[in-house]
C-alpha cells in the first residue's frame, strides 16, 4: 500500500493559514472550533456536498480535547456518526505522529485509500502512510533467487506444484510493476504457498544492512514512509506485536487511535502470548535437512517423528476435553522436541555458507528456528496471568498461550506513555476495566439514523428454545419464509459453521433466489458477489458479524440464528470467569452483547437503508438479562408479529430502489 502525500499522490487542496495545526514537538493544543472549520471544508468537498452531523462534530471536540490534554478517552460512536473523519481531523491538526490501528482489513483499506488522503488534501504538511507486517510484502531477495528457474522449489527441497509455480511467475512479473510490493494489491487471489515462497517473516529476514536487496526492499520502504508520516495506519495485530517486541516495530509516537476498539482485548491477549503447533516442528525439520546435509539427517527425521507424535498426543488430549495444561505424553514429546530444536539451532548457527543465496537460506532457517525454540521454552514455563490451552485450528490441535487479563500489562507498558482514543460503534461496558483503564469513562455519541421508522427488530413468537431438537427445523422454515418475503437480499448470520452449512443446504432448494455460502469463495469475492447481486442471500459465520458493509437495496434482512454466547468450555472464558465475582455479567454477557450489536449493525449503513433484523432466539425477548442486550442495540421498533414483518419486507422488495 503506497503512502499518501497530498503534494505528490492526491489532489491537494492547500490548507489556508491559521488552520489550527501545531508543529511544536512538545505541545499539542488543538483549537476545537478551527478543527470544526477544517471538518466543514472536508465534508463540503465530498460527493454530493456532504452533510453536517452533530454527532461527528461532538466527537471532533472530544478527540481534540483528548489529544490536547493527553487524556486517554473511550468513545462509543453509533453507526453513521462518521467517526473516521472525527478522529482524523484532530489527528491532522495535532502536529504529532498519530497511529491509527484497526481490527479489520476493510476499515484499514478505507482509511488508507479514502478517508485519510481526503483529510491530508485539506491540511498542510500531513503525510499518510500504511504499514503492515513484513510477510505482507514481496521479498525482492527471495524473488531474485527464484526468478528465471525452470523448476521452482521450496526451501525444503520439494518441487513447487505446477499451479503454484505459475502463480509465483505471475507474482514475479507483477514485482517489476508494483510500487508497494503489498500482497493485497495483487490483481488475483493468490495461493498462500505461492506467496510464502516469495516473502519472508520477520524471523527469516536478513535485515537491511545484510541483505543484497536491502536498499531496494518493499518492507523497508514502507518502514521509511512510516517514519516520515504524521498519520500512520496499521492493524491492531501489528500494534500488539509492536508492544510485544518492546515497542520496536513502529516509529516513535505519543498518540494512537484504536478503531473497532471492542476487539482489542482479545487481540492483545493473543498477540502478547504465543502459539505452537506440530506443523512448525515439521517445517523446521524439512528446511534444515537440505541445508545441513547428511550430518543432521537423523536429527531432522527424529524431529519430524516427534512432531507426528506430539500431534497425536495433542489430539487425544483435546478429544478427552482436557483443554488446559498438558498431560504427561504431551509434556514428554514437547521436552524431546525442545532438545532436538536446540541441537538443530546450533547446527544451523555454525553452518558455513559460500554464497549470498546460501546465506539467505540459512537466515530463513535460523530465524524461525530460534523463534520456535523460544516458544518451546515459553510453553514449558507459563507465567502468572497466562493460560496454556488447546485449540483446534483447521486440521490440527495447537497449543496457545494467552493473557487471561491484559489490563495489568497494558497499564504498565502502554497507557503510561501513550495517549489513546478508543472508539467503536459498540463499546462493552466492561472494556475500560478489562484494559486497565478503570477510571476512564465512556463517551456516547448517538447515531443520526432513524431506526424507529426504518427498521424492525423481530423475535418470532412461539419459537422453540434454541437448544431444542426442533430448533434447527424451525430456523429453516422461518428463513425460507423471511427470505421469500424479502426477495433474497439477506445476510444470514450463524454462530456455528456446521449449522450454517446444514441450514443453507436445506434452505437453498426452497428459494427462487440465489444463496451464497461463506467458504465457497474468498471473503472479498463473496462480499462483492453479494453486494452486486440483485437478490442474493449470503449465509456466513463469525467473521461476517462485523466489518462487512453492504448499504442499499442489496440488503434488507439480517437474520441471527442464536445469541452469540461463548461455548461453556472455552478455556479463556473459563479462566476469566474464575477471576470474576460476577462471571456471567462481567464475562459472558458483555461479549455476547457486543457481538449481537455488531451483527445487528450490518443492516442500516446509511440514512436511506431500511430493513428487518430477525433474531431466531427467544431469549432476546424473554430472558431476564434482555435489557442489557437492548441497551447496546439501535433503538429499532420491536415486534413478534410475523405478518407485520412480512408486509414490511414485501414493501421493500417491491420498491425498485431505496431512495
């Protein structure tokens, strides 16, 4: 992703004198009224002339005050407030570098390609850049080492499958044209194996000084642009990695905005921990064997066998539902793996090289090996406040270490040095406490949308309990009726992939409109097809509960199959419940409330959107805690009357295009 300099890469609107921008390195004093003048200039230039939103103006004042007073602030800004401009305008006027961290790629791309350049075009001296993890950029050194070969091979010596090799050659041709080297700018959906063969992780990188292509490196160029930026856009995972590295990954800054802030507890809990899998052991054995030769062949084969034994032991423990800690067999295999990895690390470290290509292969082996060795050591010495647990990832069971409570770590290492603005359309009431910001109040900015007139929240009357054997059949029948009334144009959200697939398979033949199912296409491709189709429905699970934006006539019905409570035996939730005096109200309910609000929020994305949210779980209408759920939902008109819902949907269906 390229940087955005208003003098070089965007249409520039020269900022007049006296625009309120401070350039003093130590003092930040943002004049809120001048910030609003800048906001008005920006919105006036938007397509259609833009509009003045009182909530957005309120948030500009709040963020300007937070930066000026260096006071960490939490802002819950309802859908439609325009929160991106509301924090970017004060950021542009601060005269300081402000890092903006987002939890989803969609928002990151929107900020980088649209919102931030728009602000930069109206504010003198503002430079915008995007920084991603190193593995997101093509490695020129690796590309050079494989280009021109008749038969490509991986570091472990295996031949690259023909289809993957063809993609790698397409990427190599693209590398001669791209300015950024950013994977996301590829014009096709890339196989992860093809990209893996032409990129490096931070552990594999030779570093600018040692790499023959260090002067011409895409990742280093992105870091240089980041160092020159005043607004730097990253994802929250990279920011958490920055903190885990001892604040070594991002350029110095005193201000950060966490957008989609409801996600940061889990992201920091994970990134400040680690994960370990048998696949990583096999990968080390595979790449070390051809590098080290026959002298280490036996050790590498032994490590591969230990990896298989560990995978079997972890699966057995997982299937016994022993999800935390390690049984004796797993502990024994991990101990043996640690011994072998230590031996192989020393072998790689002392291995002589005779060419730059061999030196690069050595670095790509040694870095991940040392990282693996550190993780093996960490798994054997779990610290206070951390949880070691098993989780199934795709086809294998992995070991995870997460922080049970991130608050103390963030209080010690982040909040004392960084002024933050945390914002989202939905902020759990427990967020401040969870993050170690106990005394920080939550500011509320209401959505400008007319939910009462434009939307209905529907819970069916007489519906079976969600845990009843009849529930799935009832969901199928209800969806057929609702989607039929809506003429398709439905986002059907599920909490379980297997349930989603079974329901989609049963519903699709009974409808006249198309049904798209998550997993059959890439995420971006299936969203585009849903957005572009006149009457398609999209069935999806957790990742589509947020970050998907389909305004207009393509979406008039959102259905949710059940309230999104965590499964009872989720290890991290169990550990957090154990630390709480009121576990349901401090752990389970806030999480479910946040996810439900995010799912409901997929429906109304602009002032003219209209539609229905159908929650097929009667607990929303009947449970004693329902008021806590409603508190975070938009003020929609509520009904349990099926006829009213069908009539409303048919009216929308028969309207050719929402005005």
